[in-house]
C-alpha cells in the first residue's frame, strides 16, 4: 500500500490531506467547546444546527461550486479553498454570538465542499493505474480513520497547556500548511474542460450521470446503507456507552476506536482482495454485513436497558459489533471511487466526484435525524431497527439495479459516460 507514496505528486497531496484532516479534527473539538462557552446547556442544539448547516453546504453548495470552478486550475481551486478555511478558523475565536457560528460554519463547509471533491477527482489523474489508485483509496481511508483516533488525543494534550480557542489557531495552521504543500506540488497537465450548457446543466450533470448509469445507481443505494450504519455509531455510541451500559467517556472513545479499527482492517486488506474480487461482490457483501449488524444493535440496546455494565458480555458483544460495522462501512466506502474513475471522462470527472460527495451526504441528512430523534423519542432499539430498515432498502435496491456484468459489475465506459453528459 505504501508503495504509492513513491509518486512525488501523490506523496505531497496525501501529506496535505493528512495535515488538513488533523486541522479539521481540532476544529470539530474546538467548535463544541465554543458552543458550550456561548450557549451552555443549549450547546447540543447549537452543534446539531451547525452539523445540519454543514450537510446543507455539502449537498447544495458542492455541485454549484464544481460547475463554477470547473475551468479554473485545480491548484488554484485547492489552495483558494484552504485559504478560505484558514481565514474562517482564525476568525472563530473572536465571535460572541451563536448566529455568527452558523454563518462562519456555512462559509467554512462551503470551502470544504469545494476542496474535497476537487482533491478526490485529482488523485486518479496523478495515479492513472488502477492498482496504484486502489492503494491510494485504502491509504486515504486509513488517514480518515487515524484522524478520528488521533485528533481527540492531540486536542487533549494541547488543552493541558492552551485554552480551547487556541485550537482554532492549530486548525488555521493545518489549512495553511496544506495550502503550501499543494502550492509546491507539480500536477500532471490537465486539459481544461470545454464548458457545455448552462450553469444549471453543469451543476446537475454529475447527478444525471448517476441516475443513468446502473453501476452508479447501485453506488447511490449503498451510500444509504453506509449512512445508516455510520449514523448509528456516530450519533448513538455515547448513548450506548454512557446511558445503556453505565460506562464513562473512556468507554465511548473505546467503542469508537473499535469501529475505526474495523474500518482500518479493511483499508489494509482491500488492495489485495480487490485484485481477485469484483467491486460489486465486495461492496454488496459489505452492505449485507451492515444490514445484518444493525438489528443486533437493537438487541444489545435491549440488553443494556436490563442493567448491563461495560465489563459484561453484552458490552463485549457491542465492541465486537462496532468492529463489524466498521468493516462493513469500509467495504463499501473504500472501493467506491473506483466506480467513479471507470465511468468518468476528463470532462465529467470533477462532476461525478462532486455528485458522489453531495449525494452521499444527502443520505446523512436522512439517517442522522433517524438515529437521534427516533432514539430520543422511542429508544435506541427502535432507532437501530429504523436504521436497519433503511439499510435493508439500500441493500435490496443495490442488488436490483447494479448489474453483475463485467469486472466489478461495471457496465459503463468512458464513452457511455460522455454520451450521458451530452444528453
């Protein structure tokens, strides 16, 4: 897997990604502390609103920005987005009203919604070989999982010597370093795409290709499966650990670490497994794993209500289930960009990656409320069952719409994607 770091351009881009991810992790922690400082007991509502704004920016802003910047140099787009994010991070410590958090978060996440798809669309150009590209996807997945583990630890260390507002400075430094690395990277020559159609046509281009290509319709369905499992873990792990099993904050972190460990395991193994296993088989197997695992979470929620503890058998089963859910989500997420790469042309690549970014986050706009609101109103077992129903629906649709023809179930070609773009 690490052999792809021998490519100088990719090595620098991956370093920039890791630095920016650490900055984002510090920002998430600092934002929560800022919300508590401004809103006290209402901090949860403030953060919930901020996360909703983040998803709206990802879903709505990403395709619009992709259409607006599609003729600009990729380096200018990436550096510009990093500079905007650095400026917003630096301004956050000086705000004193909750509404200001919402405005700045929207601008910040709009910049992220510009940066991330452009970055993802650049990697298959830097690494045109499929084997190298698969290794890069696994390495990227590892970076995300490690960030989720290391950022809280880094923040905890920093908070022993600085105030939480200083974490925003660390975030700013992360984005500036990322911009500097990107600026110093030599990219392959990427021909500027010929603009065809109106802004509305270009904004919706990626989504229309998704709906027309059977392989990408299958990916769209599996995005819902990933969102269902991820929402259960990210939203309700704290409830399982603290309320149902009577654990501590350390137990919350432990459960999340087990989930990340399962994901990292797949990231390590995926490059070799995908050399022998079609993407369709691998990803749909992940969907089956998640669909089967979510009802088990409902049973464990009922066991927790019976007075379980974080040292008993049900807690050990929950940790094991979180590993399984991490495995299932990574089985779908890690290879997904390979499908986009095969379908895309030079003209449609950025639009397809943006559409995946936007549509996958749209699924979270459904599953996050189900995980949180159903859990609060009807209990964690009901929440897990509702999410398992969504996962089952996504899995069934995935099997139905994704044809089992060709390597990885991919029936599209660059030519067919181009034809879709012209339609």
